[in-house]
C-alpha cells in the first residue's frame, strides 16, 4: 500500500556536487575500460590476437566491471542518497580516493600477472576499504528513520560484507586443499552469488525506493517480508553447492529457495511498478527503470526454472547462460536501475547526446543478451552454432564503448548546467577537473595497452609457476592414455580427410566457444599442438569421459587448475570423438607443422 507523505527536505552545496560528479565520472571511466576489455575478449573468437593472454584480460574485465563500475556506482548512489550533512559527505573522500587507487592498481597489475602478489594486494585493499564504507553507512542508517528503502540498503550492505568472506577463504583453502578442491570453486561462487543477488539487486531496489520515499511516497514492507527475502538470497546459494555435490537434497533446497525468492521479489516489484504510474519519472529515467525492473523479473523467472534439477545443471554448464545471467544483473538491473535514479535526481544529464548514448547502450544490452541466451539454448538442444555467432556478438558488443563515449560527452556538458554552482572560482575548478580526469583515463588506457602488448609470454609463465607452487602436494603417476574406454587408438600415416571434415563440423558446433585452433588460451587451452603433447587415447578419453578425467587424471586436473572453468560433458559419441581427433591431427599439421609427436 502506498500513501503520500510530506516531501523530505533536500540540500545543495557546491563541494558535494563536485565530489558527486567526480565520483560518477570515475565510475563511468572504469565502465568504459571494462567494456573495452570485454570487446577485446570478444575479438579472440573472431580473429587471432598475438601477445594477449585471454585469462588475464578476463580477470581485469571482471574486476573493473564488478568493482570499478557496479560496486562504485551503487556505493555512490547510496552515499549521496543517504548522507545529508556536508561534513559527513566529506568523510567519504579518503575512502573514495583509496578505492580509486585500488582499482587503478588492479587495472595495471591483472593484465600483466593475472592473480599475483600485486593484483591480490590491491584487491585486498579494495575489500578493506569496502568495510570502511559499510561501517560508516550502517552507522548513518542506524541514526535515521527506518523505512523499507533504508532497510533494503542495510540488508544489501550486509550481503556485500558477507560476500567477501569467500575471498578471505581462498588463500587457506588453496594452501591446504588445493585449487582443485570443490571448496575452492564454491568460495568463488560465494562471492559472486552474494555480490550479485544480495549487494547489487537489493542495493538497486533500495535506491529506487529511497528516491520515491523522498518524493513523498510511503511503501509498506513488513519485517517478516524482509526476513523471507534474506532467507531466499542465502538459500539460493545451494545452486553452487549442487555443482560440487549434485545430491537430490541440495537440488530440493535450491528449488524451495527460488520459489521463496519469487514470492519475495513479487512483494517489492509490485510496489515499484505502482510507483511507476506516479509520473515522478519521465523520459529516459522512466525507460531505464522499466528495463531494470524487466531484468529483475527475467532474473526471477530464470531462477524459478531452476526448480527442475536438469535445468539447474544446464544453467552452470553452458557458458552462454552464465555470461547472460551475469550481464542481466550487472548491465540490466544494476546499470539501468542506478542510472535511472541518477537521471531522475539530476546527477546525470539527459542531453540529446546522452539520450543517443542510452539508446546505443540499451541496443547493445538487448542484442547481446538475445544472442547469448539463444546460442546457449541451441547448444542445450544440440543444434549447433548460429551462423557467424561470434562475429555478430562482437559487432553488438561494439555498441557498448560507443554508447559510453556519448555518455561521457553528456557528463561533461552537465558540469556547467548545475545551478547550485555559482562561484566563478568553483566553475574554473570544475573546468579543470574533467580535463584532468580525461587525461588520466587516456594515460591509463595507454599504459594498459603497453602492458597488454608486452605481457603475452610472461603471464603464462607466471600462471604456470603459481600453479606449480600450489598444486601438487602429492605426485600421482599419470597414465599417458588417460582414463576411459580408449586403451588403443590406431591412426594412419596420413590424414583421413572425410573423417577430419566430420570432426571439424563437431568442433565448430561444440568446441569453438571455449577453444581456439591456435595455441592461445581462450576459456580452455588452444588446440594447436595437442597431438604433439597428448596421446590419441588421452585426447579421446578427455572428449568422451571428461568428468572422470577431470576428477582423477593429473594432466586434466592441471589444465582445470590453469583454466578454472570445468569443461562440460558434451555427450560426444565414440565415433564423433575419432573425427575430432582426426581434425586435430590435421590442424596440427597445418598450424604446428608437425603432428602425432606424442606417439613417437
């Protein structure tokens, strides 16, 4: 039930406006860098890129997207939405500067070394700074009136803190149990789950409700509804548990959790949809909010389908579904939701050039989500790949950096339109700050480019040495033929072109989303040279008996430790596996100039 309340008083002073604008510019700057790195990742599927290490680009992209854009922008919305005293806002400046420093450290270390001493140090600094933000914001919430908005934001902040427990567990688990242990993967999923489903989703909903509360609307949301929402977020972590321990009881708990979550979401979303009819939001603010709510509804429906165990397994086995779901939360719910509130509050300009940017952003989001979920479904139905799928996905992804270029122009034009800044000295200072920001970001991108073009060989060595240090507590003698049905495979002196052609068709259909035909790692290792490193029996057992190989074969486990992505069972027949082997032999002959060296 929604009723009218007196409008809460607002405040305005130049230093806070300047701080807020700088905060937003930095968030959008990291967003721009993240989408550029994402575009580089997409290009790996389209053309061969020398020197670049895909895994390190992936780590940099994910950290900047989650922490540089999502975390920073949501945190800014909460700080400037909740904190009403000028002096209290200034208290956050050092935390903000430290966060920027930690993000720049991650930007310049992850491309070079992946997970290493420097990048982990900056990541740890970011976690500690987030605790500082959490402490100060929870203290503010304790001192103000408890409303549905502030209770949701408080809950989101606690889930943000809870998510970091997984990060602190990574070191002890990798040191004692190894990076191959199920707990290692579950701790990573712990962080992602509570970041996305707790911190981002509930934080965005809290900001939306806070905006409407300040416009004079009162939303009824009882304590038991808050508890039910909290329980649903906690119990839906069972989906990650089913990946490590696929027992019926865990699937049943996850099924119950998603049903509870659907009920909890319906209570909140019903109120927000009613608020949309209040005419408090217009133009792109209203459009972005509708898209954010539609993304949350789609997320809830998709998670609701996980009550069926067969679908639950597919949801984390098909990579396109995983990426599509992550983007649905980060680009759909978080980006559109927070941006809608920022536009409605006047923090982000709605100039014509900004509108063009949002049109391109929305187009890129809708098209890429459509391609990801469609291609994932085709793989599920064993119908192969869309024609030129990777090219069209790359082309659609080009809309993201283009859209942010226009949005940056809109942010710059907005700096002179804020009527709260009347002092000429402040105006001059505001002209200088965006220029400094722009030069800093250009410098950052230039250094990033130098690092990327110079770190191809070194990063691989670093990753391998790290794996060697952590992994083997005990030496297990690996069977060069692997584990499975294939004990002996006869290969001819030449290449069977018919067999190789049939194998290529299967590789194009089921393998190229994660593997390249060269020696560069994508999600999984490149195929080039595989017949020179592995016996034919090992290759075919890995194709047809992947689960057992990853659980028991030391060579397969080492690959999993390096790639950190479990290869799904594609249900490839024995005959099809022989065709894939023949195609790999032909590929090695063409690319490496040698084949079958492992048999000699």
